[in-house]
């Protein structure tokens, strides 16, 4: 079983991926974690060479992961690498939750749970603006991506749909 989960920030990708990983006993990869491990958060947007080096590190890690694992769940959106992940995936899940709920999820997680240890609370608060921006940039791209791969994509617009899917999920079946 190979599952790719996409969605905008705060949609619940990580939560669903962790739950699928546990339920199916398959390996889980978080694309944001690769960004942090490659120090992408430390490279200014204006440093195109540095950004390219970070992307190359991520590409290698993704390719290695895909080669080394027969079953997996990968969550996140890295536009440059989504096609190679989709090509290897059996199923794609697009969690398309409305923006107000995602902002609420983001703010709640800042104050109630540990998010990314590399970021301060202030960095996470400032990221709220980025969530709004990405909704209109990445959201459009994700919808087009889901349409392109409609033969293997499930789109969930509510957490009830996500939970129903998870509850019906059985070892090696969807």
C-alpha cells in the first residue's frame, strides 16, 4: 500500500498519515520534516543557489525512500516532487478543508502541541499569513494535481469524511 496525502497547511495531513501508518503498520514520511532536516527554513528566499541545494537534498531523500520501501504513506506538498510520488502511489488523498478551520487548527496546535522544534512560537504565529497566501497559490495547484490523478485520488472536504475513511481502512485495503 502506497498512499500520498496532500492538502493545505493545517488540513490534517500529518494526523491522517500517522494514523494510517499505525493502522497499516507502514512507514510514514513527512515532507515538511525533510525541508527542516535540509535546513530549508534557514535559507532566505533570495538565495536561489541555497534553495536549489536544499531541494536537491530533499529529492535524494524522497527517491531513496521510494526505492527502499514497498509500503508507505507520504504526506505534504512539495510541488517539484509530487509527480514522482504520485507515480509511485496507489492512492492519493487530498484533504481540502476550508481556510477558517485550517487557521483554527494551526493556532490551536501552536499553543497546545509541539509543532516544529525549529520554529519559535512567534515564527509559527507569523506563518498564519503564509497559510492564507498558500491557500490561493498551492490550493489551485493541488486541485489541478488531484484532477490530473483523478483515477486514484480521493478528496475529503470534512473531517467526518476523513474519519469515515480511516475507520473503514483495513490492513492492505482501501
